[in-house]
């Protein structure tokens, strides 16, 4: 079957005030630990006549597991609504004894993407890349993936993302794997589109591995489950609930 590119939805499937809460799970053989919580949130701002989405996420390990491996992660991106182009991205993470504070500025007028990168191993550095329309940060890419239209997709169809991760540009594919019905801890069947992408090799990921993602097929495109292999075991995120909180 020939590959074809997946199209985009006409309307955004998310709204201001949407919060998605997830269980972060570590599994190794028969060991399964619900080790933390991840929350994704959508906000909006209006500045100088331009409307923006502000996407944010936080990941926190449960206190009883902090002695093993403490996680306090926050990500945020600011995105022009009319063309879904990010203009600012921030990563502030503390994982065990490793900390990161990165900022990325997408400057279309100067035709430059400038980055301030700081981590506890390499220290502070600055870096620039040529501006490229459609280049995404990692936080924005999560929501851009929800714009993909799988209704008429065939197994093997895909979409190519251009993403900056920790100062490096990558081209990452998403591949449509078909429809599946899955059950989470509430044992309620959820009809989903299944997609997959590749991991970026690093401290916990091995090269050549894939991330499997299940999203609701009800038009909301809400991610229901994410599963990725790591060097020892695998990690999962499973949806607890989606709520609208505009306060």
C-alpha cells in the first residue's frame, strides 16, 4: 500500500481551559508502579492584536517515590492561533540530580530561532538556527498532532514533523496504525486511532524504538494512552480524565 500524507482537521479539537490528567506508569515485567501525574492544559492570550494559544504541561512524581527518582517537570509554549506557529518555548525540568532550563525564541522577522540552553551537566550555552516555517517545539508538537485527520487514513499513511528538542532539529514521522479499542483502569472500552512515532535516543531511550499512541476517535483527538520502551522496562501515560477549567 502506497504511503500518503495525512491531512489536517479544519477546526481545532481543543479549547481554552481544557485540562487532561494522566497517570505516569513505570512497568518492568510484573512490576507496575503508578509513579506520578502529568497534566496538560490549554490557555489563550491576546496581545498586540494577535491571539495566541498557551500550551503547558507539568509532570510530578509521587512523594513516596521521590527517594528513588524525583521528577518536577514543566513545559510551556506560546503559539499564534492563525497559523499555529510557535513563538516561544520553555522547558524547566528537574529529574533526579539532572536539571534543565531551556528557552527557544522563534523570530520570523529576523529569520532566526535563538535558544538559551542550560543544564546541570553542560552548563549554559546559546545557539541559533535558521528560521523555518512549520518548525515546532516539543510542547506545540503534542497539540499539532491532535490536528491530524485520521478519518480517511489508511494503515501506513503518515505525517512528518520538524521539531527542535534540546537545541537540535529533528525530522520525526508519525505513522497511522489503524483503529483499536482499549480499556484503562476504569475498564471502559474506548475507541481509538493508534499512531506511532520514533524515540529520540538519549539517557533513557534506546535507538530504533517506537512510541505507540492511542487517541480518541470521537473528534476530540484526546490522547488516551502513550507507551514507550526505555532501557529497562517501559513507561506509560494513561488518561484519568479531561475537564474544562476556565478559572
